[in-house]
C-alpha cells in the first residue's frame, strides 16, 4: 500500500476500518519502505486519535499527524527539519492553539474570523485536518522541529498532539499535551495550560545507525499491553522482514483511568499509519499489515472487494458506541450491482457476486456467514441494526472485462492450423505432432490471478512424448500427465498464479508445448481449458465455486485426423481361476506387424474404458535369441474390476524394429474374462438362472445379464442352497428369492444359510449387491442343518437391509435354532436379531396342515417375538413331542371317568397353556407364559393333526371343560362316543394370537393315564339249608322262609386299561371261626372261581379287548356248593373276593 509517491508535499495514510478500544491491549505489525538513497521523504508514522476515521494530517515534517486532535503515536523520521520551517513564520498566530482555531474558521484564506463551532474536530476530523492542510500549503511544521531538539534523522520517537492538533516530539522528561482536557465537540476558546494525562516516555528520541532509505523493507511491531491500569507501548524496529533481527525498541506508558475519564468513558481511537513528503520526496509504502485489537462496539464496515479480497471501492465505515440503544439503531448499506473502478491496476468493470458477514465477538475463529442482500433494481441493499460486536460486510465482485487471452496451434511437418474450424490431417505413420497453447493476462488484470489451472485433453491414441510449460521469464512450470478411463490423455498445468501489473519477475504469460506421437488411427480434437479454482470465502463447507472473472477464458479446440498407422488388434484371454492374476502372452498373442522381428518396449496404454495404471502391471523380460516374455499382472483393484465385469481391457503399446531397423509402434487390446464355470461354478444354478432369464442355449450367460434377474424362483428344485450359490452376487437388482429344498439327506449341509447370505453381500466390483435390494427371501422345506454353522460366526452376519419378508416353512427347525444368538446351533437367530432386522415386516416359519405327516415339520414350541419393526410373525402348526393324558375314575362313582392333563407333584392336573413360552429374538431370552397369556390361549382337540373333520378325524374340542381348557377334563364317555381313534391317540392344538402374530402348536397325545377297575354290587348268598347245588346272589333266608325283596343282584365290573391289560378274580376259602371250607366255588357268569389254593386266579377275558380303553360287564353271581362235607351247622361263612387289573405284560 503506497502512502506517498515520490512527489513533494504529499501525505497519505492507511487506517483501520473501525476504531479500536484504547483501554484494551492491541498488537500491530507491518513492513515499511521509506524510499532509497535517491530520495528521502519525511518518514512514516502511526498515530491514535479519538476522532473520525480516515483523517490525514498535514504533510512535510508534520508526518501526517499534525492536525489530528489529541493524537498519540510514533514516527520514524527520515528528514531533519530546520528551525525556520515552522508554521508561525507564515501565520503569525499562537503555535499550540491559534493556528488550528484560525485555519478552521477563516472566511477567506489569510483573514482570521473567530466564529466558534464551525467544525467539530472529533466528528469532522477529516474536514478539520483538510482545512489545516489547505491553510499550510508550504508544509511548515506545526509543532516542535527536529533542529530545536538537536535531533537528526534518521531517528525514532514517540509523538503526540494537543486538542487542536499541535504536534510535539515526546522526550522522557516532557510535559504531555495528550488529552489535557476532555474530548469535546469544539475547540476551546482559549489556550489550555493544564498537563496531559499521566504517562511517561521511557525511551526518548533515538537516532538510528541504519539507513532507513535503503530501498529495503523493514518490519515494525507496535505492542500495546494493558495491565494494572497502565497501558504500555513497545515499538520495535527490525533490520529486515523478520521479527527476530531487532534494530531498536522504544517504550512508553499512559494512565488508562485518566484516558477513559478524558474521553467520557468512550476510549475509542482511530489508528493511522501515515507517510509524509515535503520538499524532499520518496516513494513510501507499507505491506503485510497485521492488526489484533478490540473494535469499538456498534461499529460496522462494508468492504467492496474483488475475488482476491482486494479493495476496489472505498469501504463504508458507520456506526459506533453511540448507535447502541436497547434494540440497536437500524441502518441500510447500498450495494451497487455493477461498479467501475477508474484508477490503478484494478481499473475496470465489476459485477456483484456474493456477500459475507463477519462478527468479531472474541471467538477464536471468525465465522464468515453468507448473506443475501435485497435486490433493488440493478443494485442491492443490506439492512440490519447496530450490535455490540464489531461486524464487517464483505461484498465480492467478479470482473467483467480485461479477460485473459488464449491462443493455440497444432502442426505436423509443414502443416499447421490455429483455429477451431479446420482439421489437421496426418496421413504418414510416425509423424510427430506439435501443439502449442499460450495464456496471457493484460496489464489491467489482477495481481494476482490465483490458482490457475490449464488442462489439455488429448484424444485416445495420441501420446505426448515431451511436455513443457514456460512462463515469459523462461521458468519451467511442472506438468502432470494422466490417462483417463476413456483413453484420453489429460495434461494438467498448475495451479499457478499469474499477474497483471506486477514486476517482470512475476509472470503474466505461460506457454505450453507438447510433442505428440499418434500410435493408432484417430479422429478427434485437442481441447484446452484455463480456469481458476476460486471458492466463495465462507466458513461453511462445502464452499461453492466462483471465479475471478464472470466468465472463464474460452475453451480452445484444434481438430486432428490421423490415418495410415497400425490398427488395434484384439486378443481374448481366459482367466481360469479366481486366484489367477498373472498371464504371460504367447508369441502369437503379441501381434507383431509384418516384418517386425523384435520387441523393444512393451508398456501399458490407456484404452477407452480399459484398466488404469494402478490396475495392471506390464513387464517385459529379455530372453536370449528369442522374443521377450511379456506378462500382465493384475493388482487388487484390477482383479476386482475383472471379477466385477464380463471382461476388462488391457492395452499394451509395443515398439519394435524390422530387419531394416525401422521402428514400428502397435497396440494390442487384451480382453481378460472369467468363463462361466469360474464365476458361477454350479451348473444347476447356471441352468436355472438362464431359464429364468429366458436365455437360449446358444447364448452364454454373462455377469452383466444377472442385473436383469429381479426374481429367482426355482420350484423345480434343480438347485438348492445346499449347493454352491456363487454367482448370485451379480444379481444386483434381485428382489425376490425362492429356492425350496427337497428335505433330502444331501441337503443336510451346514453353513448353507451363512454361505447364501455371504454371497448376497459379496462385492466383487459389480456395482451393487443383492443384499441391498432383496425384499423377500423364501427358504422352505430344508433340514435344520442348512441353518447351522460348523463354527460360531466370528463376525456379524451379512445384513439384508431391504428385506421385508422371510419365509422358512417346514424347515425342520427346532428351539435351538432360535434360542441361541452366539452358538453353533444356528445362524438364524443371529441373523434375525442383527441391526438390519428392523426393516423385516413378516417372518413365517409355519407348517402346513396336516401337521403330522409333513416331511419336515418345524418343532419350535415357543412363541417368537422379534424386534419391534417385525409386524407379523407366523408360527402356525408347530409340532412338539407328545404327552400322555391321564384317565381317572371317580372313587365314589365308577361311571364318572375323566380324561385330563398330566398331574403335578401334588396330584393336581396341570394347565398345559402355562407350559408355553415366549422367545425374544433380539436377546435370546425365553419367558414362560403369564396367566394372562394362558387365558388368551385357545385349546382344541382332534383325533388327527389337522383341524379338518373326516372319517378318521373327529373334532373333540366341544368336550373340553370350558372353565379349565388347559386341563381338558373331558368325560370319557363323550370321548369314547365320538372319537374315530381306536388307539387312544389324539392331538391338542394351542392357538395364541397377539401383536399381529399367529401362533399355533400341535401336541400329540396318548390317552394312557392310570389303569383303574371299579366293581359294584354286593355278594350276599343269604341263610341257607345247605345241600349240594347253586345258590343265587339274592340274600334268601331258607330258615325264615322269606323271599328276597329284589331279584338276584348282578356284579358290575368296569375297567380302564391299556389294550394289553387283563382282569383277574381271586376268592379266599370260606371261613366261619375255626372252620374253613375250600370246596365252595364262586361262579360269575360262565366263570367258575375256586378258592385260593384250589384253582388260583381266574381271568375274565371279555374285559380285555382292543376296541376301547374302558369296558363294563354285568355278571350273575352264583355260589356253587359241590357238597356239604366239613360244614358246621349254624355258622356264618364268608370269603374275600379280589378283583385285579394288570398291564398284562
């Protein structure tokens, strides 16, 4: 930033965009240039003053500071002013006060007019200082001069001004003028004799041994630290542009409390860095300005900049602490939609691009937030309210003129073109082609045009042999070359910075020159673009792209046509194994041109959509007296491209000589591919897929065809998941998969389910997997082994995130397959409970009716609940092991026979519903049914494992005790009258609907229970006059001659037994006291039952048959007396009769 050109009577300053808080620490760094030995200006200063931003003091020995009221600063003085160069010589007014009063209130130049209050020196500081400069055209010093203090340049010193702007060089024993009265709107009417605020100069004026006008840059640092009520200045001058090689430093301090008091507690000061020339001149400048400070609250700055952030229009500074009210004062900034700058290197036309707002609130990182000004015709406005933190609006503009210029030409031999309409035709082999491109900036272009990239795209088959990029200074700029997937070669220059009006050492022109070799026939174009890589300067990411100019330089296109060179030969190469990644080309596969007898080079060349340099390595090995061995080896990325595609192309560029020593170039396109039996080893699977895709036998199935397979349904079961599923991973659009098993022993292959999931999720480079698209998976009628791993999974099973329906009916599953998440029993539970499961809406592991007789019934007795998102789980017709039902005969009523559930240890019938349980898939926890669950469970009873009645199946549900259905309590007589079973077998079905799940369980039963026998009817043969004969069971009294009231009483025997049980009867000898008779025989029906010892037990076979579980027989009872030997008269004989039901085993 130039402060003064090398012209007489000049003063210029750089100011901050807002005032700083002088009661807080700040740090200022910059580099300064004070001319050279050919000319010396007065020097460079910095100053702080409590007035309006942008004021510049008087020139000459006034250092650009004199005329700024109540300024405090420092100067690097490069010119010694004599005593006769004082303002009093020309004005004849009081030096410390009157000149300022006079200069700002004259009605005509040189005529005093003391009208007070015309200019406010603090709010109108710019105008105030301007009046003083106008009335001091000679640049006489208004203040102390160097000679009077016996100080000679070059030197450094603290400086200050009084309330009128009178300049004083400060020494360590000086009486201060700074802030000797309060800051007011007008100058005082009479001079002030009081002292300034307390403070002290520690280091007074000091002469420098270094020549400041040496044409070199010198670093300066002003460090101001506030502590314990004292503000301490440390000014450091460095010998060069580092901050380590110190020349000299000066220190001074001021009292902060007094400073705040004299500024009405508004310690906000503008900061100037000024340069000044009088009669002696120099080009004085600063650069690399760094300022760290606390801004005045309420201040707002609007900057107008180009895309480099360089100011193109004066900033607007507005607002301050006075504008802060409760809600802040509203303000509006006018933003021109277009702006024309008429001076210096940046002159030209600009167009609004975007705007950002920065807030300086003390945060370590200043956020640049993009804002959208309001459109107002062709212009914009930004409206806001003043806020306590200092803020800055940055308005960015693109330039819309002075664009870079481009030129390009292409030549071969004597032919050359430099436009985009003609075509350069090359019809001779091995003819080199030269391409040149030039990019230049005009002098009115920016300093600098940053991060420029020049990119040239060459058509496939046009190889660069030499590439150079040179700026106008002859400096070589690096170029990178790469081959694109389509075979084009991309040549990239940059990014570099170009300059418009900079010194010659900074380039504004760059030229690219390429020497090209055509290796195949081609028709195409060489295209070159130049563009910058600017981004919008905002804090959020990604940063939108922008550019310095509204439009980038135009693309250049140069057309070319090449003929007469070697065509590309194509050679198919079969890769016969997934682990095979290297192939050695046979001599016949090198495709030598006619007459060529040797191969000098072999290197990869990029073919359209061919393998890239990081995919393949080409090697050439010399063999004595033979053609070299040329091999291609795939890298991991190349192998993946091979496995993910039908084929991959590998281009090899060969060069070789014929017998005459003429060099030939030729290209071979090697097509590497995997045959069908490699990428889909199962012939049955390949046939099934081909059939479903309707591929005829004369067409070979390709990987690329698999994406058309949206539904796999192989109900013919030519292939099952127990076989190799490799190849299905290429079905990247697969949505439905239904591959039922046959329940064959050959399908009892562990890891089948895991292998299928892994295949679905395998990425072989095919751009997608079925795992991402599969919504319906049906795996029915498999043995449980397909879901069992050979070892627990060490990693999470592959996920099917899109799966909504999973069907595994009649798969022979058992509890272990769903109750263990991390065991070798099954992968099914782990799969269903993984994080991807929430998309699953329906899970079906049902059996079909009839449940019994299914080839592969599922045996999971627990009711499954899954993650919350599984909307429906079907578990119908599960099969569990059978139980034995009990049959009981009431001890008081032999006719009351009940079929009931098994009994617990206390002899009470168990409610079978309470033995059911619930399994949580996500945890593997099993919880018994609660009483509420049991109450909601229905119980049904059938002869067969089906709910459909038939000649062999009766629905016996209506006989179940409705009060206690889980205990059954079925009357045996009802069962016997309605059952179709002759063996006592049956089936209970438990059904429990809840949470959109359907659960039903079949439980085989056998009615065995307990064996029981009941006998009714008493034996009373009465009082008899015995003689040989038969006596009925009627209780007749022969002595009294009475007749029985009732006929003879039969004996009724009822039995409940297993089919092989039998009933036996035993009778003890009749006894009366000591008399015993063994000859009496009890005759029941047709059975004679002698006394024990005479005939043993007698079997009643009619009570043993296979037609029912219970039987009842009525017997006439007769006492047969064969003779009366041994019978005593008048005795009462009795005997015990024992009826026994045995199991018959």
